[in-house]
C-alpha cells in the first residue's frame, strides 16, 4: 500500500461497526445504496502504516505526524492529516537530524529532533476497499473509501465526483447520522488504537503543599526520580540515542542532590546509604557518557583544526568509537542483569522506608527557603573568586554549585511565583551552559593527551 493522496483527503467520514475480515469471502458494501444506484468493489489494497517520532514525541508535540508505508514517507499536520507538508522516498526515515537529506522532510523534522533518534512509535495495519457507485447510465457518480484499521476501527469516506453533489448527498443519507465523524479517519484510527504521546520529562513537577512534612516530600522526590530513571533503561540497552543515558544520569544526579541539599530531613544513616547507592548507579555509566560527549562534538572539534590536518583525527575518533561500543555493551549488560534489577528494587524499598531525621517534620517550604539562601551564597562566593588563573578543578566546582542551585529552583518551583522564578532559571542556565562547555573542553583536553600518551607511535598529523 502507498500513501495515496485520496487516503489523506479530508472527505466525509463515518465510523462503522467493526466486521470480521476473511480473505476467502468478498467484503460486503459498507452502505445500502439508494434505488437506481449500484455499488461495486473497484479495488482492494492493504499494508502497514508506521508512525515515526522521537521517544519524547517531539514531532507530535509540534503538530506533526511522520508516516511511512515501507516505500514512501510523508509528513503531515497531526490535527489535519489531509495537509501534506512534504514527502520523500524511503523505507524508513534517517534516525538523526544530521542524517536528514535536504528537502521538505528535513525542513519540518530536523529542527525538532535535537539529539533524539526518530523511532517507530506506532503501527496500524490498514485494509482498504475502494467502492464505486454508478447511476442508471452506468456512470460513476460517487466513490467510497472504506478503511479497516488494525481491527480497532472501520471508517468510510464519501468522495463525490464533480457535478454529482446531489448523488453524493443521497448516498450520505443512507449512512447513520450518529456515526458521522468531524475528524480525519487517520486521527480517528490513532485514537481508537490508543496511540497517545508519552508524557516525559527529566524535570518532574511536585505538588506538595508549603506545610507538607519535609520527610514525606523528600521521599516523594526520590521515588519519582528513580522511577523516571528506570524508564530510560530500555533505550540505553538498545542504544537508540545518547539522550536516554543523559536523562538517566540527570535523574540519578538530581536524586543525589535532593539528599545533599536536605541534610537532616532523613536520618543521617539513611541519607548516607541512599547517596552511596545512587552514586554507584551513576558511576557505572561515567565512561560511556564521557565518550558520548566527545563523539557528539566530533565535527566541532574537527572545525578547530586546520583543514589540512583534520584527517589526522581519524585514528583518535576510530579508537574512541570502539571504546564507546565496548562501554555501551558493558552498560547494557549491567542494566539487563538480575543483580542490577535487584539492586534497584532494593533501593526503591529503602527510599520508601527512609526514616525521618531531626528536620523531617519541618514544613518543606521552610527547608526550601533556607537551602536556597545558603546555596545562592555558595555560588556567589565561589563565582566571585574566579579569575583567568583559576584552576579548571575550581571552575568545575562552581559548575556543580550552580547545578545544585538550579535543581533547588526546579524541585521547589511550585512553592514560588513563576514570574519571579523563570528569569532566575533562565540566567542560571546560560551560566551553566558556559561552565558546562568549559568543563567538557577540560575533560576532552585531558582525554586527548591521555590518548597520545597511550599511542606513542601515532602518526605525525594525529
């Protein structure tokens, strides 16, 4: 089956009762035609229609649907699938923004992907029957497009021919009014198949009240962070894109920050135990994340080298790619292991049972106020001491302090006026971006020098 334009035509649509499909038995007409009309089956077709999106459903969120039938790709408006925004030949779309060839698909898709991969997120088996209705002169006056969608929906569209509007109206009168749908068949089918976007964020909102006991609030935050981190594990194992690991590490880091920034809320022994457990989860992925960052910036790094020397980077990046493949395989094996699953399950139980510390009964708003003031002071003091001669390690510490301050603003954002918080978070993010880039450069510099030390026989251009 191809994505025929008639299939994406708005048309008049009715949702019909489902019927069993038997290839041995010819299909029955979807409507009883008025007297003096005859109906016959013109053609039958079928195939699979795949919906592509990122794991975060970023195309859907931008009112886009990327559809493929195995031969043709089409980007349409989600709310108006009849409006085609572009098409291309291909069995499946390129996975990443940088792989998209120039053309309308890239224009509409690439800006929405960031570092996310394009993945199949839903599939519908479509069986199509095209019917024609003739008058007494044996002229085709109306066409019908009947579609059966994965045994979850059945639709029919009345497609009038020019000059035969009255005939089309008479056919429509034979269809039950209560089954008339003010939507496109594809949208109806997606809804019937329960194709709904995943709601994903690594910045989960919390809705505890100002006076909620701090111990309850901290346990709730840890529970959510750990649960969200677990949702990324399959993507890390399958190596769908690097953002799965990034989100995993961010959520684990935030859980550790919750514990560091709420001292006294949980019992000290529980706090130390949970921090060590979360740290162990993150530690196993350190090497893979460092390699991801290095390889993601390959083009940018090459651009900083004179053009005549860029080929010399080949051996370095070939070696890093092999290291990355080995590291990814090791992380995937760990995440699939029973030991890891038992460890995470045990950690979840300890989070739920974490006893309160001396500040556990205090209102969470009081804890937030005090910690925000303190963390802001730490950032201002350390930031004010930065000079051009400051060692990289101290700049890195400032980055960590800023990250903790931003996490605090995220954790407790529902406790404060949004208008006051948003500009603070925006400015802090800009500073973090600068500090993050600086840290990446420092780590990469050390990694490159270490690589050269380990390869004394590297060619001169390298």
